[in-house]
């Protein structure tokens, strides 16, 4: 029997080294993991933005195995949390505002954690690693605050909100985020949809599995084709949706190599 690809969502991982807050709300926080001391040049901060179609039943805990693996490779890592649909203040515009505020605040907050641990505390613009709906939020944030973003690694991102609405991904997830469809709220789609904001300024790598049943691979192909020279698309024909965030999967070496390519 093949292993359940969703097993990574509930897999145990080491507890984070600290939790920091970028706002007063209960979900305006991030878990911080200190990098292993491996020698060589310091690696950039990686802000991990989790998926789950922006819904409140999914939180940052399910990307803990990914974050722990990256910290073991020498990256300082912050698992960003934010208000989600189904929560007070989640959806439009709270979810989007939270992610932008968190990304802007985290270099300073993580620098404080590193300094308190007696580690190198100079933290520059982070690389945003987002999966699925988190990939959408990473691409959105790189457009909204480009000076605060060093690069984007988007794993199976929901990169076209109008198309995702038309396809009814996850049973109305985009409508829940933005309040309705593009004909009802064209201004919201114009502001929030990455596909409407190309070409890209930030160096970006998009990775998508050919067996993905949650976010259709053609969405990433169309996005990458429109995004310009700063965007590279990597397709993994034998990978499904969750293998991209699983450090035990065959796809993981490709993910970590793509991350390295964003800071060489």
C-alpha cells in the first residue's frame, strides 16, 4: 500500500524555539526556528506561509516538519500565522493585510530572537515559501511589499484567483476569501489576484506536481508564462499536492535546490 500523502499534515516535529507576535490578534504570530550552525555564509530568513485554502481549520502546525528540516539545513525559519476565513477578521482584507504585516515585521522580530540566543542577528529581506493558498499569499505579498521580499518559492500556488473561483476549488474557497466572484468584486480580484500583477519584480520559482488534484498544474504553467524572466517553473510529473511540503518525499531535494537558487 502506498503511504498516505497527507500524513505530513499531522506528522510530529520538534517544538519551535520561540513564538513572536506582529499584532495583537490571537493569530497574528509566527513560530521561529533557529538555524543549525553549519558554517559558511549565513542563510536568509525563510518565511513559511501555509496552505489550506485560507480556511481556519488549517494552521501553521502542518508545515512544522518542513520548517524543522529547513532549520536543520541552516536557515532561520518563521512559520507565519494569520487570520483565516471562518475567523473574525479573516478573509478580505484581513488575511491579506496580516500576511503583509507579518512579512514586513518578521526580519526584525527574528533578529531579536537570534540576538537573544547569541547568534548572528542581521536579517535581511526574507524568502517567502508558500504552499497552495500560501503560495498565493506569497506571490501577493511580493507584489504588495516588493522591497520587503528577497524571493519567492511558490509550491503549487493558487496563482489565478479568477480561474480558481471558476473551477470552484475546495468548494468555494476563493469566494469565502474575497466575498464572492470577480463580477461582484472586480476591485478585490484586481488587488489580490497574482495573475493580474505580472511580470514579477522578485526572483521567483514555482514548483508544481503533475499529479496535483487540489490545484491544477496548468494554472502554474499559465502564470509562469505571463510572469516573465524573473520566474522559473519546475514541473514534477510524479508528484501530487502534498509531496512538495514533505521532507520525506522524492520531491523534497528539488524544493531545497530551488530554495538555494534564490540566494546564491
